[in-house]
C-alpha cells in the first residue's frame, strides 16, 4: 500500500548521506544534521504536479514530514518547499 499525496504534497524518500568513520565514539542514536537542506527522491507526485517520479529534489530538511500509519513509514513534503532538482 502506497500513500497517494494530495493538496500539493509529494511522497518522497530521503536520500541519506554516507557516513564516514571518524574514530570518535558517540552514542548510536546521535544524529548530526550537517546541512539545512536535504536531497530526496520523488516517489509519487500529487495529481496536479508537473514533477516526475524519480527526480532528485532539494528541500529544507525541517519541512520533510514523517507519517507512520499501519506499520509503514512515509515521508511527504509540500511542493512549494522544493528549492530545485538535479538533472541525471
């Protein structure tokens, strides 16, 4: 079951940056937000969107919303918050 976004929302998947081992011990749940922006993969646009599945979008990290329903995790972001995209 996949969420169908509406009202200018986009269903996305955050693209995690590869972590580099630094040799410094930190708690496993410690997270470092290195950037105010995040790269996401567009899984499903809303019906009125001109964006295409598979696009790599740049969005403010704090605007990505996590939805947990029926044991499934989904991420959405408003189309208005897309700053740009990368060409393949």
